[in-house]
C-alpha cells in the first residue's frame, strides 16, 4: 500500500477580501473532496489572516492526479488570483512519526 501524501497550501487574502476568498472556496472544496484519493482537504486560518489548505491524499499518485487533472484548479486560479496578495505556496510534508502511530502523523 502506498504512503499517503500530506501537503499544506498557504495563501494570504488581500486586505478586506477574506470573506470573498472563503466564499469562493466553498464549491471548489466540495469538488476536491470528491476526487479519488482525497482523504482530507480542510481550510484553516491563522491569527495573521493567512489561510491554509491542509491536504491528505491516499498516495502521491492521487495527489499528482489532482495536480494535473482536477477541474477545481483552473477555478481556483480564476476566482482567487484577484483576491490574493501573493501566489499560494505549496509545501509537501514528510511524516517523522514519533509517539503513537495514530498521533504521530496526519
């Protein structure tokens, strides 16, 4: 069985545009959550206003498939580009499991 892939995508809305960004993401999140291999696609917010997608895919192949064929990605670019202060940053994470298997990795 392949190892799951976890990624974090960070993006910062323009001042006063946070609610517009969150509203634009609603239908896109639902599309991505329905994609094969999507185990987690959750939107979170930091105290400084930065928004984060925390993604977990059943395998790197599933994440790659999402990255190359997802109908959601062009919508993300179209709807979010005018609302963000910078290009989103995507970071793939490698687990360093310490402690229990359930609590030591996403």
